């Protein structure tokens, strides 16, 4: 099952905004769990919220803006806190 998701980002460093399209494949792992695979332009890629950096200034202070998919199914607050933590750790080069 493949669906398309658009993720929107904003750089907190230079305020550059951009968006990326991902094809999202969801399937079962055969053990009752779900497997989500992301690809971009037909190539497997990492999760849309991982390894974020600004294409304009190269900064890692990137915020995910709610759009499309995110609007329809907002990430739970806890997930945001998790992401915040990851970004914070990344900025400290600890993650
Ligand atoms: Zn930037």
C-alpha cells in the first residue's frame, strides 16, 4: 500500500521554507507489527523527520511544519517532544 505524503519544513536559522514529497509504503512485518518504508523519487530513504538540514544554509535547526498529512493526523504531543529532544541532541552532536 503506497501513499504520498508532503512534508513541509522551516529552517529556524535562515527562515527558508521548503517541502518534500515522500512515497510511503505501509505493510505488515508478518508478526503483527507495521512496517513503514519511505522513499523519495523512487529511492528508499530515511524517515522524513530524520537527518534534517536546511538546503539553503545547511543548518540543523529545522522545524517540521504541519501540513497535509500532519494536519489530518497531527502527531501526538509526545512525538513532538521526542523530535525536539532528537533535534536538541543533534545540535549538541550527541545523537
Ligand atoms: Zn537555513
